[in-house]
């Protein structure tokens, strides 16, 4: 699995926001494929390393690009805003949800375990 990291220690009880990254193949039910965790301008993400579907090469290229963009913080922030504003027919973000966190890495792991299979 792919983990994009940022500083993990936070003040006690700080509220962050998180979203589920969804993969929606045409004609199929959306599938959670990752978690995006936001704290001010910092971003962390944990994604499946590969999609569980044998899709066409264009979809797989988009997935690889998404993973690469999340590894670069500036592009990650732009990508998150673009997905929230425009969505995508194949990749979408759920609405933002609040989460209390003392440690971003632990929160990210817990959200991933609870929401992504």
C-alpha cells in the first residue's frame, strides 16, 4: 500500500478532515481505494497500491499519476481541490469529515482499516 507522509505529531485533540477516495468503474458500484487526511495545508494519504480490477491502460495510468501527485504536497492540494470541485467519472472523493487526532499516522491507519478493504 502507498503511504504519503507528513509530520505526524499534533497537539492533543486537534481536529483534522478526511475523505475516502473512491474508484468508480463505468457501470459498477464505487469502491473505496484510499484515505486522504488533511490538516491545514498538510496532507497524508494511504492508497491501495494497485486497483483490484483489470481495467484499461488509461485508467491504470490515471491511478499511477494520482499516486505520484499525492506524493508531491503542492500537486496533492491542487488534486484534492480539483476532485472536490469537479469530481471524476472514475475517481471521486467523499465529502470531508472531521476527525480528532493526536497522531496523523495512527489516525490515517485507523481510517484506512475502517473504510478501505
